């Protein structure tokens, strides 16, 4: 809930729509694994600086 400008929080898994916890230490391009469906995801950033996850097969 605490948004203090960092990336910490949750991003939605594009496969199973679960909330994937993000520590805030991840960088764009890092690999993140969904804890629910276990698929590899890549951390990406939209033009508006919003982070999102994309499948990384
Ligand atoms: Zn998932």
C-alpha cells in the first residue's frame, strides 16, 4: 500500500492475472517468476514510467 516513489508493490501476471510481488530492487529487463503459474516474466516499463510484466518464453 505504501507508494513512496519506489517500484515496490505488485504487478499483475499477464498469464494468470495473479499479483506478483515486486521488491523495488528489480530493474527493467530483469527476469521475475510468477509465484503462482511459475512462468518467466520480464519487467518492462511503459512510456509513462509504469512498470508491467510481460511473458518471457
Ligand atoms: Zn502467473
